[in-house]
């Protein structure tokens, strides 16, 4: 059974000198997308899932760079969906489980 679909809501920060979006799932801040210093020929966006419990067993990159905002959002979405499936499948005996359950509850996923 696939994990539930969770809406991701980008909130533009207005207190910075560059575009940055804090990405929320429910009440949980799950990561960030921001533009790196643009050049005359390119615009690079950084994204990261960095405010929820993650470790190397997730099986996917939880951060990356893209040449456009839409591409960064798409890669963020894909990584979040991998994280969500990983978090839901985490065994109850795993020591990370209490923190993951807290993240899932804030996202609005029943545990």
C-alpha cells in the first residue's frame, strides 16, 4: 500500500535578501528551497529535507541542486515521498521511531 499523499506548502520568507521557501507538511517544517547566488547564465536552486528525522537508510538523496525552482520543487516532492514511505515503514522497535512518530503526527499522518 503506498503512503498517503501529503500536501507540501511552500512559504516564502520575506526577511531575507534572496528567495527562500520554507516547506511545510501540515504543521511540520520539513525542509527548504532557496536560490543560490545567480549568475548571468544560470539560476541554481538548493533544496533539502532537513528538519525531520533522516538517516542513511532512507535510500534517497535528501538534498540537491537544480537549475530552476520548478525542478527543485519536483525533486523535493520526490525525496519527501521516499522519506514518508521510509518513515511509515520504520519498525516499532527502532530507536528512531519516537522522533519519527512525532514528525508524522505533525504532518497529519496517523501512526
